[in-house]
C-alpha cells in the first residue's frame, strides 16, 4: 500500500504572515488572536484559467492517465513565463509535451512513495487503522506560489491515494474514527481548518484546491462540531458565525427551488459552466455525446460532484446515461435533511448565546423545511423518501440510500421512519452491507457498490428510530466485507461491492486505498457494537 507524502519542497511550516491571514487556535481552549482576509472564490484562478491551451493539450491528449495529476502539479516558475515558453515552441508531439510539463512542474504521484509499515493484513484491522492515521495526517499548509492547494492553518487528514488534500464531507466520517481512537485534538484541528475556509471564502469548498472553490459538498460541518463541542465563548461564537455563513451560501437563489405550494427547498449547484479541471477530458466527451448545450452539461456534472455522489442514477434524467445528467433540476432529500439539521444547530447555538431572536428565526426555518420535505420528498405509495424532479413535478423513481438522511437528522416522522426502515430492509440490505441504489448503471454511486459514509448514515438513522437490529445487521455485514478485503490485500478501500464482498468498481478512476472515511466508519462501528 502506498500513500504519497509531499516532498520537502511541498511541506511548508506556517509563516508568521500566513498565520495572520488565517484563523488560528480553537478547540476547547481560548483562541489565539486572528485576522481573516476574505477572498472572492470567483477571482481565484484554477489551473485551467492559468494555463489555457497548455492545460487543454495536457488533459485532452491524456499526457497523464489521471486528469487530477496535472492540476495538482506545482509550477517551478511563474505561469506567465511558462506560457510564453509554451507558445514560442509551437506544435509538440505527446512525448515532447510530457517532457515540457516535467521540466516546468513538480508533478505528484509519478513515482510511488515507499509503503509505510502499517501491518497491512498482519495485524488486527483496528490496529492497522490506528497506524494509518499518522500516514494520512498532514501538517499545516502554506502552499508554494502557483500551487492549486489552499492554505490550511492547522493539521488535517487526507483520504489517501490520489486524494492529496482535505475533502469536506469525507472529513466528518474520518473524524468518527479519529474520535474512537482518541485523536480528539486532530478533530478540533480539522474543524478549525473548515471554519477558516468559510471565513476566507464564504463556504467550505468540495476540497482544498482552487479548482474545487466553485462548489461545496454536503454540509456536515455542524455534525463535526457535535463531535467536539466548543467550551470557550469566543470559539463558540466563531463556530456559530461560520455555520450562519454556510447556511447563507446554501440558500442563495441559484440553489433554491420553489415548490408548488410556495415553500422553498435547496438543490446542488456549481458557479461554473466549464469542464471540471480534474476531469476535463471526461467532461468534454460527456458533453460531446449529449446533444445538449455544453455549458448545461458541465454545470450539472459539477453539481453532481458537489453532491458527493459522482455519479449516480439519482442525477440522470433517463436513470441510466451520464449524458442526460440534470442534477440542478433535482431537489435532493439528503441535502435538505442536512440543511434541516444545520438550521436546528444554528437555533441551538443562538439560544446558547442568548440570541432569542436568532433562535426563533432558525427554529421556524427548520420547521418549514421539515414540513416541505415531508410533503414533497415523501412517497406514500413506495414508503420511502426520494428526490423531487422539478421539471416533471414528481419524485424520481427508485429507492436509494439517501432515503435514510431524514432519519439521520431526526427530520422524519415516526410513521415515515418506520416505513423507510421496512423499505431499506427489503430493497437496500445486501448480503455484505447497504446498497447505494437498486439499479446497476456502471456509475460508482449505484448498485452493487456500498460506501462507508452511507453505512454510517443508515446505522445512525435506523438506531435513532428504534431499528437498531437493522442498523446492527448493516454494520456487521459491511465491517465483515472490509475485513475480508483487508485480510486478502492488506488494504482498506474507498468503496466495496456489497453483493459479492469485494473491491467496488465504476467511476472515473481506479478504486483508491487509504482510505479516510472507510477507516473512520469502520472504527466507529467497531467501537459502537463491541461495547454492546
């Protein structure tokens, strides 16, 4: 198993100037003084912006097998100088183009890093995971000039493999394991990093790269904060302010759908209408075959990436073909359940600080959202929660693991929760864990794959409503699948086939090992059920 570490050139201690520009301190202790410089995300240039036709040539000609490789590279000199040299040289074949890139950029992942000895397959899985935390932990980061990485003031954990940066929704599930393994200080550190991102950019980006700034991911910061509640008044105030800014980001008009009764719910979105930097070639090909306006396809692909389910039949107009993707037209049950939880968390935070008006406003917003979800995202005939198609004026077909989110956030009525549990047991419970959907499309967020975060959402939600026996069955089956693969390969993987108990497949890249959220959920489930 290999986990790329940044080279000495890429490991940067925070300078005094950088600390002044970022937030510092937090957790349960008194915060250090800090000054935040806000940045308009739209003005931050991505590699596609900086390198133009050079970028297009590298990505479309597949100079590197993984489109993420070039966008994570660090230039050895100013972008303008590189581009002048590139344009002066004229046409290049693929070999010459690769040589040009390698001469001008430090490119990650070309040579595998030495595999750390984490006892893969030889020690108990829990011990292996405990040994992985230091391998996946990164020091505070002040990126070198020209890097696509975003600065972070405190230590953080990456998923592993090609994912060299901190990701938003991944991190909650990773933190579950950190907490189970007594790494509470690292949980606080990562929460501070996320608060810092909101203070600088107005939201938590999909991941800590410039090319992720145009979108976010499922808003789970309030659940992270619940894992390590603040005690110092200044820290509590700062965290509450961050949650309010996040709520404002998610409820702008571009992200809002007005339902037939005049209520409003939110959908996924992205501020750009261009191919994703990290998947440029794939997005161009998808748009080319779609018969639709390219910008429309690109935005919907980007919005699908924001959902975390990239990609799934949930977002496909025909339920099968990626070229029909229409994510922005869908009102998703998972997002709105999490926003309900966020509104409740803000209401509690306001009440805790004596802001009775704020508590009243956000309590009312949560209640209105709950009413709208129960009316528009509930399928009475199917006994399940689903995603509303705003064009067709009805729920999309099919049971998916997203139906468990109203249980996870305690939004569901007891009657609806009971019927959802029944549908889950009947349709989603597989021999080796929880299916993501009931259809096989070749997309990675469909059957037969099972994903660690969705196992946790289901287990927590079902247990909350008295169906712990079903949650326990999901947990034991999934952990057993992870254990079997670990014993066979010495690896913990990003996703698993829960039909056949093997590595998962599908998607735009090979299945990755590491792996942050699998480690976290497995340790949390082991901790939860071994105690019983």
